[in-house]
C-alpha cells in the first residue's frame, strides 16, 4: 500500500509552528512527504467574508471549531489586522524541510485570493500570482518549485495553461481517483495531474459525530494495495491540535505495511510512460463537508 502525504501550508501560523511540528513527527518515523506552501500575504481573515457568499461555510467553520484551531489573530489577518507576508519566513524554514528529505512545492501566493477569485482571473493575473510565489521560493531555495497544488482545489484551463507555460513538472489541483491528463472543455492540459484521492480531516470532522481518530481509521481502511492514494493534510490542523492523532495514524499505517512517497518522485515515475495515463474531464463539484465547489476528476 502506497500513500502520498500532501501537506498544504495556508497561513503564517501553520508555516512557523505547524511545519516544524510535522517535521518532528515525520522525521522520527522516517516518513517522507510533500509540502506545498503559500508564500504571499496571509489574508485568512478575508475568508470570513465567505460566510455571506458561500453556502455551508459558516456551518463548516463552527463544526470544525475553526476559531480555536486557527487562533483569533489568524482569523483577522487581512481585515482588522494587516496581512503579514509568509515568504520572508521561508529562508529560515524551507531549507530545513528539504534537508530532512521532503519535497517542497507551491500552494499559490495569496491563498484567499486564488481560492475566491481564480475562476475570474485571466492568464496575466494568474501568472502574476505564480511568478510572485516562484520568486519567493527561489529566494529561499535557490531554484524554482517543480510541483504546484492549487489553493482550495480551484483549477481552470487558464491556471493550468500558466503552470504549463512556467514548466512545472506536475500539479495536484483536483480531487479524484488517480493520475491523469486533465481536460477543461475542449482544452487538454499538458501538465500531469496527481489528484487528492482521500477526504480531508476538516471535511469530515464533526460530521455525524466524526472525531479525528474516526477520520484516520476511515483513511486506513481506504488504503489499497492496487492503487496509490494521496492524502491532503494541513499544517494548521494535523500540524496543530491534531498532531497526536496524525502521529498515531502514521504508526498504524506503518504497522499495516503502508509505505510513503513524495508526489514529485511519483510524477517522475509516471512521466516515464505518459501514454499509460488516462485523459479525464475536470468539472466543478461538491464534496461532503466542504463548502463551495472544487475541481474534480470525472471518471467514466
Ligand atoms: Zn490550502
């Protein structure tokens, strides 16, 4: 059983505190992972305005106890408090992540902006987000990122075209079943897609009384010897209040014989035989426990 851990870092708090906590837990077990970091302004507070626009958002915030998980400060960044930049913290943190044997990729520049505005953004606007993120990445690691994970699983023909033009090796922008070449209407992306295949903790937590331990038991039961899986975790959650549950999950997965891979390594494996992968449509769809719509792989 093979499992790819995709770790999204959305906020300055997650970057400064969640990432080192996760490095400790992963390092002690010799588990490699892929980190995707937002490097622009932490505008988390602006996400609060989704309450007025997005069906299911308030319900999700209350169910997952978001104010206590993220902290009041983070909840006001970009509104009552100025949005701090995450990038300046990167030179002090990212080299240590790489030295520990993990992969680092990009999770956009301004997470909230990408999440809320991507569908309306043209090529130039998306390119500015990605170029700003790459500049910050390069300043920290001396090279550009090869992997990209879209904030909030928001992906369009335009964003894929920018990523392809900027020569990323792969992206993990969607939810789905397995690796594929994505098609947006008539447009087929030339960029390999490695979708998240499992639900996330914030989606299921509190849903019908689901606790973190129940969530991780569900993930263990979904591990499949025939099909590698990709699990998205968050530095703010599994690297924060749910760190102990996550550590227990790693131990149980190890006991069951699961092995862990970095998404970038898997991408290089798959790119050896590009013709073996299917072409699939991408459609915006709803997932249980997630507010708003996300980009989904459509399988026949
Ligand atoms: Zn995110």
